[in-house]
C-alpha cells in the first residue's frame, strides 16, 4: 500500500491542554479543545504536557528527556553512543558500509544481553509464546532496518534486507513505524506489502477501520479519514496532529535559518515533526545548537523537543506516540485479541520505548531492542545491529514456513 496525501479539517482528539493554552498561535478556537472534560483513563486523553504557572511542563512521553529541562546538553551527548572502533577485518556486517557507522564491540553487546537476551539465541522461547497465535511485526527504520550513517539522506536499507522485510510483509501483517515522514520512509523502504506510520506514529495509513468496539482507534477519531489509495484499496488515514502543520512549517523554516551558520547541522521537515541533526556538528557547538533550538521552542508551547540519536526531534505536544500507533494498527488490522495475536516490535531508539512499554504493560508479544551497547529499555530481548535484525526476521520466516507446511499436511491427512 503506497503512501498518500489527504487533508482533514477536523480537530484532533489528542491535543493536550498545553496546546489549548496556546490556541491563538494554532488558530484553534478554544471550544474545540475540551480536554479538561475528557476521561483521563481514555487512551486518547491528554498527556502530562501542561504548562504550569511557572511555564514549566512535563514531557508528554515521560521517559523522554525534554530539552527545556536542565541537563539537555548531557542528554544530547548521551543520545547516541560515541563512535568507537571500527573493527578491522572482522566479519561485522555485510549490510553496513565500512565507515560512518556506529557500533561497538561484542563485549559491550554481551553485557546488554544479561538484561536483554539475544532474540536470536532465545528464538525458541519467543516462538514458543507465539505458537498458535497470529504474528504481527512492527519495525522501526533508522538503526533497525538501515545502519546509522552520517547523512540521513543516505540511510539506505540493503537489498537483502528489503527482500527479507518484503517476505515478512507477505507472511504477517507488518508495519514500519518511523520518525521520518511517511513519504520519506516509504521512498526508502519501497515495499507495497507493508503499512506505514510516519512522524513517530502521527501519520498512519492502515486498513479501513471497523466501528464495532470501544477501543482506541475506532471511536471519535475525527482525524481519521477513510479513503482509497492509488491502487484503489480501501484505507484509513489517521493524522492526529493535522492542525500543527502550519507551526511545524514555521518552526522548520526558523530552525533552518538559525542553524545555517553551524557547520554540519541539518534540519529535516518530517511533516508533523522536525529533526535537528547534530551528528556532524563539532561537539563544541552542541551547546549552541541546543540553546538555539531551546530559544525557538520558548515561543511554541505547543511543541516539545525530545532526544533521538544525535538529533533533536521537535514534535507536537499530543498524547500520541509509536506505542499508540501500534495499538491503532493492531485494532485496525483486527489483531486486538491478546490471546490470539503476538505482536513483535523491533526498534533502536528512545521513541521506540513507547511501543516496548505498551507491549510490556498490556502483556502481549515482545519488544526487541536493537543496540550494541548497554541501555535501559522496556524491551524484553535484544539484537546487536540491522544484520541481526535481518537474521531474526529470516528465522521468523523459516519458522512460519514450517508451521504452515505442518498445518497443510494435517489438513491433507484429515481430507484423506
Ligand atoms: O524512527 P526512526 O525510523 O528510527 O527515525 C528516527 C530518526 O532517524 C533518522 O536519524 C537517525 O538516522 C540517521 C541516518 O542513519 C543519522 O544520521 C541520525 O544521526 C539519526 O538520528 C532521521 O534522519 C530522523 O529524522 C528520524 O527522526
């Protein structure tokens, strides 16, 4: 299913009160922002992203540092492992280019596996839990399917990885959930058999929604539009942050302007969020870039900044994240039955933690962290790098093939 553009003039049900405070900037009438009356237990209720009297606030995603708090420079430094050694001559990764990559040595990865065992070594346990269930696969893009490289425009996935992910998409419902814009990540992945959620889950194309239960996605989602894609398939487009488009554009232009004298800085417009990259900026200038972003955001209480891998992600303060996007897709794919469905989420970034958490808290499926270094995570297992992600996906395909063959043989026997 290819990406498509649709606009909705509806108001998002997931705006938070901090946005209501800033309604004049957004041009939204206050009567359209009734969140104080919303049921706080609803998955779509406002997050804790509220301006207090002193102007401070908590991040809507509690586990993600907010650049407005003290320590943002430390967070910028810690946002990605420092580039360490390139292991010469070793069979590290046929997918990874020989330079410009981030990875560590095996020792560091082994320490990580104490808390997050290897999903390859524990494959038996994982499929033991998935037995007799329908598997759904959710994949992050950067650092998961493609290696981390200096230039975000060159973060390509390899052909073998594309083939593998394509096969996965033909066997299981599979979605890519990325911080990039949906169009951008689709251009990189180029697989029509997958579902795509861009802008950290704020721009989703999924199958048409059923309106028959009370869960997260099907009720009262005015920013959810049923439509058809270029191939004439029925789809649902869900964009909970539509009304932020004008300020995202404005902030994007401002950030380009105020970073243009900082060598190596790069600002990307990902439709519902903006990425300010400092991977190629001299470390001495990180304070300056952080400070400038911080200063710009003072004028936009409806936006917040979170830390990715050597990137500051500017995004709307709404109660929506990759975890909610997973729930939305599970429901729209009719995969909401916990006893019958086993979702697997693979990701490497802080924003993927929201998805790991949702799976852990709802006690379904498993989260797999991609990392070569020690990290705190809500995932249950780990994989060291995109090469291991591919290996894991191939194991999953083999397992499914065997399972289907067994099932087929059984059916034949019954008929005979
Ligand atoms: O959710 P994701 O699909 O993982 O996207 C997260 C961000 O990925 C990209 O940036 C990261 O990868 C780049 C290419 O390897 C790297 O140069 C950069 O330092 C990383 O932060 C993308 O450019 C961002 O816009 C995404 O938000």
